[in-house]
């Protein structure tokens, strides 16, 4: 049976994802809407984000050219 609250917290709500990334909830929804952050819809309203997809958002900042 599917359970978003597994021991390793594999699935996150958009609010939890926002807290993890230290960004606003509205920006998480923008990332989801623009397909920059993969999300899975459960039914009509529930959205869940895989932690592994969230971890893929982290990348090194590019060096600035002088």
C-alpha cells in the first residue's frame, strides 16, 4: 500500500519541499508548473515530490565571468 510517510521520508509535500530548499511555497509551485521540479499528483489535489527529485535541484553555482 502507498504511504507518503515512510521511514526514510521518500515523499514530500510542496510545503516540506519549500522548507528543505529554503524557498517560498509559491516558488515550489512555480517550479512544478514549469516542469523544473518533477511532482506526482495523487487524485485531484494532493501533490507529492520524491526526495530524490528534490535533491536533484541542488547544483553548484556557476562561476561568474569577469
